[in-house]
C-alpha cells in the first residue's frame, strides 16, 4: 500500500469496501473500477481482520466483517493492481467514525472544484 498521489473519482469508506467485497461482484469491480480510499479506512480494514476471527461461525457479523475486510485489502496490496489508491488523511481523525470523517476530509480537501 503506497500513496502514489493518484486520486480516483470514486471514493469509498470501510463499510462500502466490506459490503461489496462480500458479494460475487467483487472480482468484477476490482477489474473495472478505479477506487480511492484513505489510509484511515485501510487501517480500519486491517484492524477488522486482526480483531475478528477467521473461524467465526458462518453467517455471523464477525465472519462477514473479517472475510470482507480481508478480501477488500487484497487489491490494495497487489502491486500489479493500479486501480485502487490509498491516500493520506491529514489531520488524521480518531474515534468511532474515523473512516467516514477521513472520507469527508478527503473530499473537502482534494475533490471539490
């Protein structure tokens, strides 16, 4: 995961990445769309993988979050996939809604004309 300075027009937060990664549309999305997220959302995905058991019972929220987070991280870690970008959020928000706040900051600072 490196900040290559690229900002794609579709910006997504942690919950959106998890939700779509848990569908059969994920592989198609990773091949066709250019997405941007923040380092805060990326770190939330990593935290979800660490804190939720991969052995959680099927169909549980814990399993859904772990599986979706792990799957969502894969294209960002793949150096060959240049269609997913992670950009830094400064100042870095903290707390329960940090990911959503970082998306708001990214839009305010870099995507409004």
